[in-house]
C-alpha cells in the first residue's frame, strides 16, 4: 500500500521511537472519506474503517498489534496506557505510555497531532490539540503529566507537531481568538495574523510556544508536514471538506 508517511528525521537518525504522521493516501474508503480514513465517528462504513486499520498496521510494521487510540473530546485530560491489549483508552486528548511494545495513535483532520518522545526512558505520548485543547494548554498538561508521573523533565523530551491547518488557511473569529488571548496573552497574539479584514491563527506555532516556555528545547521541537487544507490529495482537512471528512492517523511507540 502506498502511504503518505512522514517522520522526524532526527529521531530516525538517532534510534528514536517507531512513529509516523500518516496521510489519506492508501486505504479503501470512498467518496468524501476517500483513502485511509481511520475514524469510526465520521459516518464512514465501519467495516471499511476496520480494513483500513488492518492495512495501515501492516504497512507500518505493526501487524498483529494494536495501536491504542482514545475518544478525543477537545478536552484537557491526559491518561496512561499500560496494556497493549487496550484498543481505546477512553475519553482523553493525550495518552502516555512507558511500556515498550505499546503504540499510541491520535486522529486528526486539521487539529494538531503531537508526538512526544523521551528516548532515555522509552516513554511516548500522543496528543490531540485543536483550538480548544490548545486554549486549555494540552501540550503543557502533557509535560506536567510526564514530570509528575514519570519524573521526566522538559529537557528530556522531544516533540513533533504534525500536519495541521496552517496560518494560511485557519481563519477564525472572536469566539476563538478572545479566549485564546485571555488565557495565553502575548503568546497567543504572536500566533494571530490579520489580513484582508480577517483573522488567522497559527495553531501549530502556539503549541510550539507553549512547549518552549515550559522548557522544551526549541531545537528538539519539530514541525512535520504541510498545511492540511493546502494539501487535499495528501491529507484530510475538516475545513477543506466543510466538516465532512475522514481522519488521518499519527502514531508513536517504542518497540519491545
Ligand atoms: Zn493552508
């Protein structure tokens, strides 16, 4: 199967986690979901989604294993996954594991997928950040979780931010910008751009800045892939398809 499979070069060179940001290419879904849709919750045929999952796992070398996902709710909850038999970790927007052989997945279609890696401790996390999760500071909450539960500090962490809607396309209104600026002040303002009477948000950058002010080295934060809305053949885009779209998978874990 031909896949769009983006990786962090630095992780690949340095014996990093098994990971990837997948696109919509490959897969068996049709119509508006065409390609490798992995979400059961968008109206696609569940039997086809199941086949997509199977094909995907084979294609990335995780045949016979599960990729643990979560019920993403645009919230601020981060939970631990210990058991590789788990298929769905429950309601959360961040999942963390310190178990080699457990692979974590996050599904997106414009929101930012974040993959966290701690090479020394073989800990991984997969996080979903739309504007609400970003407003809640889900990236920082994940860092706090790593510190509190695993005694891992920000300097031990490397984070990759995957394909998401870019500042070229993410037009927003006050219902988004006002709460963001209320919570994050100048940090949020640095990620807003006004042009032609409209306001645009750089969601990926705001997540990056949250990580940087929490102590993650700027050089260990990686932006991977293009704007999802600008690349309709490669990636699902909620905005680009007016809400009727599939979701792509990003995954991470340490081989057992
Ligand atoms: Zn764009």
